[in-house]
C-alpha cells in the first residue's frame, strides 16, 4: 500500500499477493535517498498498521514527501515463524 493524502491503498487489490510469504514496510526519503525496510510481517494487516504508524511519525516530523509502502515478501529457504 502506498500512503498519501488520499489514504491507504492495498498494494495489490487484484490478488497478486496471494502467494506472498509475508509483507514488509518500505520507507524511502526521496530527498536524502535513504531507505529502510521493516518486517517481515506474517499478515498484511500487521504490515498496514505499521505503515500507518510510520506515516503518522513522518507527518508529525513535517516530512510528507517520505514514501511508505507495504510490499509482498517472498521467503528464500525456511519460512518465517514468529
């Protein structure tokens, strides 16, 4: 999902995330070029909640240009267990 002025949108409304092993939250600052990734989260809802929290943090810090997205994660080898 990409978070912006019009709210959150799922990353793949057409079901392309059905084969994902989990989800990660990607945060990129286009001004500095710095990026960070959080997760993986087993459920999309948990990743979306984390993305909403990150968006709030950057909005409070007056950094609205920071891009936040929820992306599907595909495990290599052993699957994620929490």
